[in-house]
C-alpha cells in the first residue's frame, strides 16, 4: 500500500481515493463526492490557457529579506529557498500572457502551496506589472486568487502592495474601461481580497 501511495490522492472531504492520472483530467474534482480539491498554479494555467500560447512574465523576480526578519525556526531567505525547491516556483504568483479560446489575455495565478500564497513585495510587483502591461496593450485581465493574506515576514512592505495593486486596477477599470475578472479560489482570505478580489 505504501508502495502505490504516489498513485492516489485522498479527498479532503469524503476521504475517498482518486487515481491521480484521472484526477487532473476531471479538473481536480473528487469522483466520489464532487468536492473541488486544491490545484497548483501550473495546473490552472494548463487548464485555462490554450496549449502553446503561455508566455510567462517576470519569472526571475525573487524575494529578498528587506526587514531582516528572523524567527527561531529558520531565516526568511532560507524559507523562501525551501519553498522554491518544494514547488518549483520562484514566488507565490505566476503572471503572463496567453490565449483563452484564441483571445489574447493577461493572467495572474496565485499558488497557495508557496508560503500560503501570501502577498509580499515581489507578488505585489508582479501583479502590478501584469495589470500595467494589460492596460498598455488593452488586454482582458484575469487574476486567480488563492492566498492567505499579506506576508508578515516583509512587514509593512507587504501591506503597501494592496494599495499599489488597487491603484493600478483603478486605472485599468475606471480610466481605460477594460475587462477584468477576479476568480476567488479556496483558500482566499480578506487581506488580498481587499486589493483585487
């Protein structure tokens, strides 16, 4: 049984087992009870964007330690490195341009597996740059939110991202009158919802 554990995913709701190979094709919905299981940002992008059209933006942006946050367990920088190894991502959001049924769009997808999808200065900057790019190119914008809120290890810098994103979105929606869709997924908490939810 331990030998075949990697082949199955257990439902968080009914505890039924789902064959991993089929689960992805069923959009991470439990076969037994219909519960929607968590999905990585890469899976969401693969599911949403037309094959071969995904063009990521700002992939090389990584968090530093601006407030020199130290906890008893591990340094903030070490924690970031550990999540980068575990998830294969550089930060808690993937942003880029792609096509949705042949329509060019700008899309940002948050990933809860990377530090609870928390929004630090890099996440805020990547989302703001995506919004500004969509504004300049007159593209529809989709942001998929899966976040535990502001990243406490970055202090007030993480809170400032909410105002920065709200300001960029205001220009996108009110001044340019462009099309914006915010998709809230589980789990999403109030901190990030206030800026673009």
